[in-house]
């Protein structure tokens, strides 16, 4: 609907509320950046403890942020299972992680590798400008009130219910509450410390991170130009853009799925840690949505093809992969079994 385009881009909507509207948007953006940085600090610490190293700062930022989002979602699952879903229980760890992140960055700067050339051709400059325009265009949608049916019925409604109950509780009148809800744990945290706009901005950021991953992977395996144009093509598909305007599932599902594939591409036979990291991200993808099983199986098939000459080791590795991935979707299967007598 072309009218939607004009409404989103209309300057009038930002002037109706006077100076309060841009100030409110600025505060929402600062809250989102603080939330993401806290998750980045958590992911960066855990990946460093796991012995991971990265080609450049962009690659490190993507993996650290994706890992941090997944780990913090699982932390909120723990809070929900323990009956500790309170604002202070979410805000305090975030503040600690933020302070640690600032300290850690000062002591250990990001990976120094270069992923961007000194100069850009005019065609690449145009591609970068289009990509940045799409990022800002989607931000306008993400800053608006939530109107997506699925989000209002369960992506945000279930986290809101959990926040009211201060725990993960049964919702017998909402069938969608029995679906995997790893993404909604991030939304629960957002609702506890701020509101639905922060939840939307977390989802929006996940798609930006996915575009960053495409750019970083292009720079690693092909060229910086391949990464730039790949990110532009991926991010400007209309349906892809539309997923970042709501607090839905697709952006976070994509982020974890891309992370799983990227980790597998970085895997070397003598360094299994990347394979196990891919399993973690595959499990997080399945924890977002049942269709996450498709990228998970795709990553497993890609590894099976790569390791086809050693079938016995392959079977053992895939068994471990499945076990690790299952840990991240298990909470939702257990919850369903306890409440419904059926894990799925």
C-alpha cells in the first residue's frame, strides 16, 4: 500500500507531539543501544573464554551480539522458571554487563583486521547509501506502535502475561503460548525495563545484525564488495524489511540461523569449537520458532557434506551437534510437557 510509505515518511507525524516525540524516540534508541551493548559484552566475554578469535571487528561484533542475545534470553528463561521476573532482576544484570563491557573494551579493543577499503567507487558508495537508507526507513517503522496481529496476540501478549505473573505461567486460553518463545524472553526483558517499543527495536536490531553478518562473511570469504552488495540485496527485500517493523519472530530467527551457518563456514577440522557454536545458534533458532529446524538441519547437512569422507566421526559429531542444539529448545519442550502432556 503506497499510502503506508507516505505515512511512514511524513514529517507531520513527528511534529504533532512537539519536541516530546523526537526526545522520546531518542530515549528509546539509547535504551536499545544500552541493551544491545550489554548483550554484546556478555557474548564477547563468553566467546573469548571459549577460545574464539575473529578476523575483524565487524565479525566479532556480530557473533558477540548474537551470542549475547541468545544467552540473555536463556537467562530470562531461568528467571521465569524461578519466579523472579521482576524489573530489578533484569535491569541489574544489564547494568553490570554494560559497565563490564565498557571496561572490557578499554582493556581489549575489538579485532583489528580491516574489512573496509580506504576508498569506494561511486557504485559502491551508492550501494552503501541505499543500505543506510533502508536501515533508517525500517527504523521509522520500528519506532511506531505495535499493530502486528501475531505480536499483539502472543509475541508480546505472552511476555506481558509472564511479567504480570513474575514467572513463566500457563495460558490455557492462548494456544500460541505453547510455541517456542526464546525471542519472547528478550521481549519480556524489554517490557519489564521499558515497553513494547524496546521489544520492537530489539527485533529491528536483529535484522541489522544479520545484514552485518552478510557483510562480514562476504569480506572473509569473497571480498568487501561482495559483502556490501550481498547485505544490500538481502536487507532490501521488501518482506525482509517488513519483518523489522514489528516484534515478531522472523528477524531473530534469521539472526540465529545466519549465525549458525556463519559459524559452520568458519569451522576447520582441527578446531571443533566453531561446530559447537553453530549447534548453539541452531538450537536458539529452533527455540524461536518450530521452523528453526529447517536451518538447523541445513547446517547439519552442510557439515555432513563437508565431512563425508569420515563417516564414523561424522555420525559422532552430528550426535553431539544435536545434543547441544537440543539444550536451547528443551525449556519449551519441558514446559509444554508439564502443562499439556505433549512436548510440542
